[in-house]
């Protein structure tokens, strides 16, 4: 058995480049539209957070708050999993944002 024949590539071999599913790529316009929607959604949630944060921070520091911006309602809980469950029960499948009740509202380490 000649090992050199096994390891040689054919002369017409072309390595595949790019994404695995190029047909699923989205356009730059679609990316920009989605980013704009996400930014608007965050801003709407942030307004509600800024309104309720001063009164909640004294008794519920570092609790989780899940905000649904269309209704302006929110749920809070010290446990992230339970906060998610409460939000799912109260808001269903609507989009919502989770934050921490602290000075800046972030949920992790920076």
C-alpha cells in the first residue's frame, strides 16, 4: 500500500470558506434594524427602572427585577430563577428585560 497516494489531495480540491449556512446570513440593513429595535426596547425598560429603583433599592438591594415595558409592570425576587418564573407567569411570552436593583442595574460582573 502506497501511503503517498492516500495523503495527497486531488488537484481540484477547493477548501470551503465562510459560514456554515451562508443562506441564513442577514443583511446589514436587517442587523441595523434589529439593533435599533433592541436599543429602543432597552431605553423603554431603563425609564421604568430609573423610576422604581430609588424606592426599591433600600429594601431590595441586589434583587432581580424583570421589566415588561409595554405595560410598565415588573416583578422582583432575590432569586434569578424564581424571578424568571414569576415573569413568565405574569407576562407570558412577551419580551422583557432582567436587571439588578442596584446603583447601575447590571446583572453580572464587568
